[in-house]
C-alpha cells in the first residue's frame, strides 16, 4: 500500500528545501517499510500567480484525502503590497484553519555540533531542549472584529483577540501530554496582568493541570518569558501559549539554537492528522541559489514519520543522519559563525549528505 503525501512547496526557498526533504522521507520511509505517493500542489504566492488565490478548495480537498502534508514556505516581496486578505500568508492561515490544525509543536534543541553557532554563550545554550506548543487556529490571528476603516487622518484598524474555553483546554491537554513524554514541566505563557483573554487561559490551564498531577505547571508573563528565554533557556521544557505569543516566542527559541534553518514543526488536528513544515520562512533573498539550509525541512519529515506513521526508528534515523552530517563539519551558510572560514555546502549537497548517512545506517 502506498501512503499519499501532499507536497506544498510554496514560495522562495520552499521548493528547494521541500525537494531535499522529500528524498530523505522516501529513503527513511523505505527502511520502515513505508512507500509514499506524492501529490504536489500550489500554495501562497505560487498559487496567486497561477490561480489568483493563495489557496484553492481543491488543494484543501487533496490534503484531506492524504495521510499528511509537507509544506515549504510562503510569501515574498513580489506579493508584499497586496492587502492582507489576499496575500500568500492567507494561504497558510487558510489551510491551518480548514484542516483544524490547532496544535503547533515547535521543538528547539541545541545539537552538540552547533553549540557555537548560537549568538548566546555556549554554557547558556548547551543542552537546551524545549518545545513550544502554540495554539494555531484561534486568537488574534482569526478574531473578530477585524479590519480597517476611515480615510487618511481618521484611519482606524482593529483585530479582536478571542478564545473559547474549549480551544484553550485542547491545546493545554496537548502540552501536558507532550510534557509527559519529556521532563514533566509545562510553562504557560500569558499576559494576564492586562488581557482578559489571558486570565481565561490561566483559569482553564489550571483546571486541565488537575488531570496531570505528575506534571509541574508554571505561569509566566510573556514579557518576562522573552527575557528568561535568552537568560536561562534551559529552565524550559514545554511552553504552551496562544497564537500570537507562540509565533514570536518560537522564533526567539529557534535563534537560541543558532539558526532558524534548523527548526522543524508539526501542526496537528484532533485525531493526529498533521501538516509538517520548517519554522523558517521563504527567504526570498537566497531563493533559487541552492544555498538554503534544508535541514529544518528534513527534520520536519522526522516529525511526520513519528507522528503520522509511528515510525520512531525512521524518525530517529533522520535525526541521527542530520547530527552525523553536522558532526562531520558540513555547514550551510546560515550555520557559519561570524568570521568563520569554512567551506559551505549548498541545499542539494546538504540533502545528499543526509541521504548518504541514511543509506549507510
Ligand atoms: C509562522 C509564520 C506565519 C505565522 C506567517 C507566515 C503567517 O510566521 O508559521 O510562524 O505568523 O503563523
Ligand atoms: Mn512566525
């Protein structure tokens, strides 16, 4: 039986990194007895150019008929002047909403080979291993009222932040379950000294915590969390938070590890269906030059293998292969230290190196 995967390469470096990820997925899947069939579709700017809209219903249907979705990145300067409602990013938000992908898991761990690639001191980042659990289909990203009014001199704009109890409860449960697989600690990040929405989060997260007496819970204000993340990142295990705070803090957490080019993510629906994508964006400045780092996309396929197919060994094989390639000294441009004179490898070569490691194992 072949397993259908929808590929949404998207814009910028999306297609390059997705191609390397696909090759690694095929190789690791084969070792686990999995055979894939890929269906490639357009999203974001690529879809705007071809069809006049960033996400078509046919694409959503194709995703629904698949086992999992592997996405690259969306957006670019070409579409930057478009109104928010028709921009490439709308495609990404649209697919998250349409597929009910409310739970966004963004792990950030520091690989031994990259301890020096972080802008923070090695003793601060060494051993960091945290997971941001970001609510992905609610909050200010989707809230009402929204929109702009008035003419110049009198312009106003509004975006409502709304959360219903059930939305908070289900993401909190995901966080507590993840903590049980890790170090049994959850930090809930909020702004309850100002926002009613955050006060509701604190209440509901506390209620859910009662079902997880084995997991320790801390509540942390978002501003102080931003500070603690750079001061003492090792104190965090699982961080759970709303859509907007999670967007910001996951980029910050990613940079602790040295490069946004290393971080994978999974966006999951009830029942476990998932879309997997690198946390980084479309990086239009380096697109098409074969210099992008495909490792975040490749590591996203490890999350896909373990989440969608429970293929833990195949996922571990991918992670081990990536670690081995880095330990052997290979670096893409984004992983170089300031002033470091080391030969870099391109996107395709980096993918090949991981494949070679996979085949050796
Ligand atoms: C992310 C991105 C998206 C977001 C954008 C591209 C809409 O920054 O996945 O973190 O804000 O969620
Ligand atoms: Mn983001």
